[in-house]
C-alpha cells in the first residue's frame, strides 16, 4: 500500500532523508522507529504530500505522491505529531468540517461522526470547544479526524506522545483494533510500543534506514550476541574483567554499574565457565544471569553503531 | 465544494473572534462619522455641488483609511494563524488543492467585507427619506467600486497573511501593500514623462474611486481591479505552495 524507494530530502545543505526505502503491505502495522530528528516526520510529510521530496519514489495506494497528491490524500488519514486543531471550534463542529473536507457524503456524515465519537471516547466533550480539551482528548479528536473518511491507510505520527499511561494503553488497543481493517504506518520513539503494536519495524537513524524486520526477527538476529550479566565481589575489577575475558566464547566484558556485562559469541553458553573462573579466582559470585536483548538494546545498538563501532552499550543508556 | 466548506468554516471563525466584531463596530462608527461630516459640510451655504454619497465613496482619503484598515485586520488571520498553529498541515493534507484553500479563505473575507458595507445602505435610505431622492445610479456604482477595490486589496491582504506566521506582521504587511497599491498612481503628479503619466493614470486609485463615486463605471477601472485581484490570489497560491512544510 505504501512504497518508498530511495527517498531523499535535503534542506539546504542538510540531508534529512538519505535514500530511504521501505514498503508497507496491505493490512500491516509498520512501526517507524528512530530517535528524535531521525527523519520520521519528514518521511510522513512526504507521504501525505505536505512536503516535496528532493529525489526518489513515494507511492501510496498505487498513486504517486508528487503527481497525484489529491488521490493520495483521499486515501490517507493523517495524524500529525503536534495534533493541530482549531481551538475555537467545538469537537462536533470540527469533525463535521473535516468530514465535509474529506468528502464524506452528506447522508453518512452525522452517523459517521457519532460512530467515531463512540470509538474514540469523545462522548463527554463533543459539545465543548477544542480550546478547553486536555491533551488526551485532543489526541483522540485528531485520531477521529484521521479516521473520519474511513481511509484505507493511516499515517500516525507519534500517536501516544503526551498521553498518560491509561490513555496510552487505550490508544494502543485502538490502533491494534484499527490494524484489522487499515494499513497503518506509525512512528514512535517508544520501543515497547512497537513490540506491542507493530507487525514490522523500520528503524531509521540520521535519515537512513538502518534495520527493518519483524520485532521478533530483529531480536532473533541480534540475540545471537546474547549477554551474561554477573556481579562479582571480592576482586579488583580489572583483574576480574581480564579473567572473564579469557573464557572461550566471550567477546567482551564491560562494566555496568556494580555488574559486568559479558558479550558472548552466538550460540555459546558461558555461564558454567564464568562460575568456575570466578570461584577459581577466589571471588564471590553474587549474581549470574543471561540477558535477552530487548528491542530497546537493538535500537540503541543499530542507532549508535556508526558512532561507537561494535562496542557494547551499557543498558541504562537505552532507557 | 471544498472551497465552500473552507469558506464556511472561515466565516464562522470570524464570528468566534473578537477582532471581527471590533472591525465591524469601528468601521460602522467611522463610516457614520464620515457620513455626518459630509452631510454637514455639503449642507453649508457655499459648499461645492455634489452628492453626499459620491463624496462618501471617492474624492477624499477617508474612504481609503477605513477600507485599508478593515482589509488589513480582516485578512491577517486567514493563513498566518493556520501556519502558526500547525493546522496548515491538517488542512493541506486533506484532499484539497492549494487553490481551493486560498479561494475558500478569500471568499470568506470578501463576504465579511461586504457585510461591513451592508449597513451603509441605511444612509441611502436616510437620504431618500429626508433629503429628496438621490440618484441611485452613482450610489450603485460607488458600491461596486468599494466592492472591487476591497476585493483587490483583500487579495493582497491574503498574500500578506501567507507570507508570515505572525498576524501582526501580516496586518502590517497588508497595510503597506494596500497603501502602496493605492498610492502608486499618485506618483503621476511627480513625473515629467507624458507616457509614464498616462500609464500611471490607469492605476490611479484615487481618481478611479472618484469616477465610481460619480457614477462612472469605466471598464478599464474594472479590468484593472480584477487583474489586481487575480494577481494577488495567484501570488498567494504560489506562496502557499512554497510554504508547505517550511
């Protein structure tokens, strides 16, 4: 439904997108993941024909975003990150205006608005001016607007940002629900969100796609490099690190607070060797566990690879 | 259809904002004072001959002051506010064309501008009742002139609003654009070249409004004002195109 190929966007000398390519299949929920400023919003703005690209191909529902913008927009429901709304309008007036603008036929309009007020939980505020709404309600109004013309494709830019934990859960449930009928591209920098909601992930960093796969497969790929976390007492850290580093199958040992993180070669289990080495050294082992990589670690890994090489990344930084 | 949807929302937005009421009230007050001034002035013995309404529309700077004031204030919000608040993005990612957005907004402010002039019909009624029957032809021409001039200046007001996110700057720009357009013809008095004088005569807005006020509907004037309108709207559409995502 969405096809992006070698998309480039330059602002003056700055390259915001550097040959970005990905596809979103019909009925898929694709998570667009990246740190702030990675180029997520830029990509989404190009896909909604708000921003022209410098080079490359972008197609939505088979229509080219540059040549057939109105066709594309007709099929896309877009929720921009800042959820811009007209503060002076009432929720019902706003939805009515948006429904007209998106060519919802007159006969269906009020029924469709009622339906969305229900789905998005806007019942209490439907007569209130938007200026009086909380952030959570504004987000829902924005979502209702994106859905109003029942577009086959939804593009949601950071749909859960600024919501409280309960609202976040509600919105995620809603998105999963919507994923049954819509093709969804959603951006986020919150990792658990992707694992919970998305069928596939594109990780973008500094305008480049650095990884794309299902959350499970991404984890699998990188899980090979599983890690063992140990806490050792009674020995100088340097010496402990050196000893552990000599164990066959250990790639690197790095400190992480009071603990040591041991990077292990794929497929090896070094826990017994670690235990013996610690005992042989005359130290005490107070903790030993394997640490499956979360998507968060993967994210930090792929987005820092460039700057820091293959060095293991302390877990805290990922939070 | 999109155009009307946008115009409808924009008109409603006028009635939600205090600015529109302030403009409406001030415009009526100022116009009322002018009417009274002209009436008093022309009733004096030894006053130059002429109809009240023709002075009302042309021949003095007063018409321009109130028109430019209201055009600047009515157009400033239209696009600047959309860009400031970010609704520009939701608006332009809906299935609408840029030109529909521009024309929809333009239609709204033009209708509001007409609304400003509507109550002035009462002056004609007053004259009709108390001062004998004024000649309606020149009055209608005066209204036409006020409408066309407003339409032309408003398109540049909209352009000003497209150029910035700040309403105050938009109003100031609109004010400057309007006076520049109105005054360019006045340069006629300062040039020596005859051909340049003639050319400037075509775009002399003071003289043009004087003609309308006297009941002269000159096709050249009408064409000039319509050309300005189209030019302003075209430039606005181009600016909207350029400002997308910027």
